[in-house]
C-alpha cells in the first residue's frame, strides 16, 4: 500500500527507519543529476522514467533473490519506488539549477 512504510517509519521515529527513508530518497539522486549531463535527450520526464525503471529493477531483483534463496530476503515496497524516483527528481533539479 503506497505511503504505508513511510508513514510507519515516520511515526516510529527510530533512527534506523529515518536513515532508511533518507537513504532511499537519495539513492538515485546521482542518477537524476548525471543522466542529463550524459545526454540532452534526458529531459525531466525521461530522467524520471529512467530512475523509476532502475528502482523497479532493484525491487524486482530483491524478489528474485528471495525466490532463489527460498525465504523472504527482502520485500517489494512501492514506497521505495516512490522515494527513489523523488530522489532522482531532486538530482535532476540540482542539475537544472547548476547547468540550465
């Protein structure tokens, strides 16, 4: 369920949960910054779609590892997709401020 993990971790206010939220938020920020540097075709939408695809790949890999090892190693979390994509948007905004 979207925002369930985020709201739970914010409500618990434990350092590890907040650290995980911040980590997910900024995990793909460098990608959001660097894609437009690499090519002009990476405008805002293309950068966000690329970051979403990378984040989805990470989540699907976690499911694949769980299936391969036979126990739930990690769970697919839609909030991770959301935070990673927002982080890429922050990276893109940084690029836009610096170079556009």
